[in-house]
C-alpha cells in the first residue's frame, strides 16, 4: 500500500452523499418542528385549537412547504441536465467545451465494468441514456402535484377557519397563491444556476471539481 495514499474508509468513499443526506434529514426535521410551532401560533391567532406534531406532518401546511421546495430543486436539475447537452458558456467550468469532443457525447460501448443496461442494449440502453433527466422530470412532476395538493389543503383549512366554502383543486389551481409559491422558488433556482455558470468563468476554488484550476485562463471552457 502506498503510504501517501489516503486510507479509503467508507466515509472517505461516500462522504459527499453521507454529509448532504444527513444535512437534508436534519434540516427537514428542523423545518417540521419550527413549522409546527408556526402553524399552531397562527391557529392560536385564529382562535382554533392547536394540533399535535403527528397531525401536523399530514397537514397541508407541512406538505405544501416541503414539496414546494422539492419541486423547484428537481426542476432546476432537470433543466440543467438537459440544457447543458446543447448550450455552451465560454469560460465556464459548468459548460462543455466549445469545439472539443466530450466523453459524455460518445456512443456507449459494452465492456466488463459497464452498467448492465449498456451490456443489454436495445430499448433498455436508450432509456438508460436519458435516465438521469427522466428521473428528475418525474420527481419534479410528483413534487409539483404534492405541492399543489398540500397548498390546496392548507387553503381550504383557512377557508374553514374563516367560515368560507372549500374550493375544488381545479378552482384553486386557477388562483394566484399556488403559482406565487411556485414562481418564488423557481426563480431562485434559476438564479443559482446562472450564478455558478457565470461565476466559474472568473472565480476559482482550489480543490473543488466544480471549479477550473486556479491558474486556468478565464476563457478556458470546461473543467
């Protein structure tokens, strides 16, 4: 064993997924607890009884807030994966080269370490070739529906508190509130993509695969 080589522990090999999954679980729990307190504070102002934590997790308030964020993230990733196939940005570490061939564009060839879908070929391979964007699109659509469902439940809860009749989901979909919730999240995701695409032209982070080498020219495109 090469003594200069880092010991490849389980965490060393999987650190990114472990850290970000842990952060996701912790922040989701924090969102649930703080959202429960916030919702009960609103209910107190409306002079209606508070709800317990388990009931809150099934409420429109929690479902809407959670999937409103999921929806925008999956939309961001689906568009990012698809648009970077054809679109370029000179100087960006997030762009494919302007004129050099890229490994990601070559036709897949079966070999002993290739994924099973590549070895299988045919329609399975064709589906696998687009599986990343298809998965993000599916997750976006599911999250969009659950955001709509939760927001609709929360809206009708407020209607009940205010002694107003409930709206159908179709009627609610035509109202501004749901789309306001969506667009305020979508625009922030588009801003974050634009930021990393543009900032990586001129700025660097030593050691990060999301940056060009520190001494790379500004107009060098790709990592």
